[in-house]
C-alpha cells in the first residue's frame, strides 16, 4: 500500500485507502511506516546510452526516429523534384512549380537539421547546468 510520509514524525498519509471514500481521500495511518518511498528523477542521474529509464534518452530516440523518417522523405522528394524538372520540358509554369517544390524540400531538410542542432544545444546546456560547470 503506497503512502506519503509527512515531514512530521509519527504521521503518514495513505492515498489508496480501502475505506468507503473516494480514492482521493487522505486517510492517516497514524504512525511510522516501514516503507521507504523514493522518487525517480525523470531526467536521470546517469543519462548514458545504457540507461533506458532516462527521459533524455527517450527524447533522443524519438528525435532520431523522426530525423531518419524525415531524411528518407527529403531524399524521395528530391528525386521527385528532379523528375518534375525533367518532365517540365522547358515550360515556364512547370519549371516554377518544380522550383517551388525544391525550395520547400530544402526548407524541410533545414528544419530537420535545425531540430538536431537545437537538441544538441539544449542537451549540452542542461548537462552543464547539472554539473555546475
């Protein structure tokens, strides 16, 4: 039965009582409990690649997945834009459409690159604040 130990000696609070009240009623268990409650830092104290419980590693893996998918999309779009340039056959309207598609493909690639740069910068800042250097 999880409990929250108050700062005053001899008093603890049971969040999940089996009494008739709602689950949010706080019922005093009236004394010290032998359970030790510890909170896990979601940012992790040792956020190395081997530590899978670290929020930073989780976010890095999500970003890596998005960048991999985005890179594939950018490559496919570059191939498609090249195809559009070839099939334009010198028609100014079609070449303008292909140039616009190329512009937005490059913008998307820069957004992916920028996301990686921002993530590296934030990680370095948080690590330097955590170590105090």
